[in-house]
């Protein structure tokens, strides 16, 4: 298994219209992540980089890209993180 640094796991946030809808309705953030990253690594990276607690991580691979949908715990707002990232 390849050991990735936290800043290598998260490549960039997804800023599509549907991703913004997920932020507002389901408290989820979407990221393009390294193809070799696993769910535990993605969870640790998001928690450390954005100082939040993650409830759940779902991943999807499309055309050699891995997309991660990260649901935050209810006490943290995805919209606050999105504002810091410049998505909203």
C-alpha cells in the first residue's frame, strides 16, 4: 500500500451545481481525491485539513478519477467549509 500525505489525498473540491446542492441539503462536500486513497485516509485528511468531524465517506471512480462525497457530523456545517474553500 502506498502511503500518501494528507495534502496529497485531497486534490481539489468539486464546484458543480449538484455539489453545491449537496452542501446545502445533505451537509456533504465533494472532492476529487487521489485514485489510491482509501476512505479512512480521505476521512483523516478532511478532518485534519478543515478542522471538522466526518460522519461518512462514499467514493466513486469515473474515468480514472476518484470522487469522494464526505458527510460531516451535524455539529459542523459543510457551508462553512465551502465558504473557506471559495465554493459558496
